[in-house]
C-alpha cells in the first residue's frame, strides 16, 4: 500500500523524507517521490521504481533544498506504475500525496474537465489535487474541508499549498495517518516506524480531522473546523525493533523473534495459572452466553482463525464459522444479535476486515478484535480487544503476528471453555502451563530445524507446483504453509485436506511434484501416512513435518525428508509446526534470489479493497 510522509523543521527536508520513506518500504510500492518548498516554490521529484531510483534521480536533477515537504511511495491502483502516475500530484496552487482510493474520482474528473481542467496522470489522486486547486479560496482549512465533503472512499492526504510555504496539512478518512512531533519539527507518516528515528511522540489522526503542521507544532480541527485537543501517544518500541538487528531479512528476524513474541503476548494474560483477559474487556460472565462465533479475517490472519475454529469447537463446543472478510462483507451473512464476531488482523487497517467488522456491528453482533497495530482502526472500533504483542512486523510475509494470533486464539478458547464449563479448572491449568512452554519449544525448533529446512529448500527451487496436505489442525496449518511459500518463493502451491486428495487432486501427482505433509495429531497420523503412501507411490517427493514421536514410528522410505519437531500438547502443535513451514518458504525464496521482505505485487497492509 502507498506510504505517506511529511516534514517541517530545521533538517534537510529531502533527506528526512527519503529516510522516512525507507521505513515504509515494507508496505510494498512501485514508485516514489517527494515535493519540497524551495524558495517558496514547490519542487517535485518522482519516479517509477524503488527509493534507490528516486535517490539517483535526486542526484541527477538536484535535490530540492528546503525544510518543508511531503513524500510518497506508490502502490499502483489507478494507472500503471510510471513516472507520471507517481506522487506527489499537483494542481496550480496545491501539491498532495495520497494513500487510499477515491471511489467517485471518475465523476469528479468529468466535472473538473467540464470546467476546463486538464489531467496529466491516470490517478484518482490527481483529481483530488485539481479539486483542491479548483475550490481553493485562500483558506486551506476551508478548502480541504469542502473537498473532503465531496470525496467518497478512503484517503490519507499530505497537502501543501503554494501560498503557505511554512505549513503542511494532513487529513484522513479510513486510511491510516499519524502526526509525529519533536522540538521544533513535525512529521506526518502512514506508520510509526517512519518517524522513530526522529521522535517517539505522535498523534493518531482520526477520521475527517485536519492537522496543520508548522515548525512550532501541530493544530487539529474537526470536520466543522472546530479546534480539538488530542492525546499525545508515545511509541513503546524503538528503531532497533524496526531494524534488522544483523539478520539479512526482516522475515528471518521475525521468525526468530517468535518465542519472545509469544511470551510477551501470553504472559500478562495469565493469572494464577488461568487465562485472564479482563484488561481486554473479557470476563467469563461477558462471554458465557455466546452461542455462535464467526471469525472474519484475510490471508494469514484468516488461517489463524482456522486454527481458532478447531480449538474453540473442541474445547468450548461453540460452533465457529470462519469467513474471508471480502466474502463476508458482500453476502448478507447470517449474524444475529448476541453472536460474537472475531476479527483478526495484524495491521488493524485491512479494508475488508474493517468493513466486515462494521457490518457485524450493524447486525447487532458483539465484536472482538485480535490486532497487532496499536491504535489502528479495527482496534479502536471493536467492542473487545486483545492486542497481539508481536511488536512491529515489517516483512510482508506474516510470521510472528500469526504465531501470536494463534496464542491469543488459545487463550480465548481456554477462557470461553471455562465460561461454558466445558473445561475444568485443572484441565485448563494444564493447557495454560503447556502454552507457557511453547516459546521454548519454538526456540528449539528454530535452532534444530533451520539447517534441514535450508537444505530441503534447495530441492524445491526447480518445482513448479507443490501440495501441502494435512488433516484437522494440520490441514488448517497447511493452508498457512502454502500461502507462505507462494507469497515469497512465487512457486504455485495448494493446501488440501489429506482425505480429499482421492477426490480429484491426486491426478496432479507425478515425480515432479513435492508434497509437504504435516502430521502432528496422533489419532489421525495413520490416516495421513496412508495418504502419503498413496502419493509417494505415484512419484511424489515427500517432505514430512511431524512430531519426534511420530518420526520414531515411521517405516523406512515413507518420506524423502522428515522434519521432526518436539511433541507438545497436541492442541498446541500448530505453534511449533508452523516454524519449519515458514523457514522452508524463506529459504526457498532466498535460493531463488527473491527478496522475501518485499515480494512482488504484494503490500503489507491492504487498506483498499
Ligand atoms: C501474510 O503473509 C500476508 N501478507 C497477508 O495474507 C495478510 O495476512 C493479510 O493481508 C491480512 O492482513 P492483516 O493481518 O494486516 O489484516
């Protein structure tokens, strides 16, 4: 998704903007640009490509010299990636950067064309720039306010008016935007890592609020242009957390951070050996009457929901439906008053998940958000909220956020099962104590399986397609393994419930096809093994991820490669079993020469539909 930055202060503005944009690269982008006031004129430099291309261009055309400016990384939505479609975009007296989608841009563009305006780009953003210019009455706040009233869709905007060379304006609806403050300087950014080098103090801009930044500080007004006071927030993680700390990529750094991420997420929510979610607004009394649960999310977060379904149904005996947010929101889902809808999201800004949550609320459901990004839209609007305390996740491929989403799903399932009296306190204590041991088990897997995963990955790079198979929880986990591999290695893969193979998919098997099988659930291992034998006898190369207990009982030659993980409580096995799947994906990407942190065509935070 696009990234926005802005700066006003004593430093070299071009340098600050480019440096801040590097911290937003994780969002995915295909072009970049900056605009800076230089001697009261706005100088814009932009290009298709990466920030390195922008830096080269800045060197060749001359870096704008000044102290007030805005910058942008673009992830193309309207119009192909090109220099001309890159941001910033301008009207005669205004220059802007934009994240989001203006849904009514075609009618606004037609209107502006009818008024004699001409457009250079294919973007929806240029329409906003031209509309601001068209409506400009000498008063920036009034102008912004009246343009906002005409815009439909989502936007975060950084705006500069030619007549006000000492100011940057910012406004948002749906798309995230923060305003950072330090002594004598102010910033805007799509996300906190962009400003951490300069300050930890920031304000969260709310919907339709307008910020005016000067070197002396920031003022906020609401949509009626009435001044408002806002709470200053302080980031509780630092640059170090947002940097690679010696790892070659964020993805492998974040895989290694998983033991700590689980610990940080679960430990404050455990009291006297039992789950305690009171600080998240969840008590036994509050949840005991939920009869139906729907989990809504996208991508990896949805896969965490799949594991959640198995665990909640198993322990609390409450039916759980898992839905993809983009499907849920458009199909009149059956949600009744008194149902619980759980929304899982790392970013807390995923457009479909946010819309799905709002729909669930409209239908009278109670909503519980499981979110990583503090203060994000989903976090703020949910009735109940459990933060996954994974810290900033920078790699596009989610790893530590997923594992903390699982951890929270377990805690919630334990709590619900206690509330429903389907789990006794001693049994719950046993499960909680097994959960507490999981960080150690994950560390063990990282340490002991990495070399093997590295090696097996060298065998996968020539494959055109892979299958992941498993049953029950292992099937839920296979979905995540398959997505991880696809997104970073660009190798096609599918996950299948092992028992489904015979109903069609087995026809794909030949000796070119690797099959990754996950088998951690003792009672169904024999069934999965017989599926493995079926595909092996048709030529497939088998990579088996299984417990040490299962590995000991394996007959010779059943699998080509076996990745053993320690046997823990079986309900909790996805927490450890996902780690080799993540590492297989990571090392396959590396072996193919791909950048696993910024896979092609992908964005970290999908804030548009
Ligand atoms: C995960 O590796 C993906 N990048 C993606 O599927 C992601 O999980 C999905 O877009 C949902 O994002 P969210 O958790 O921020 O809502």
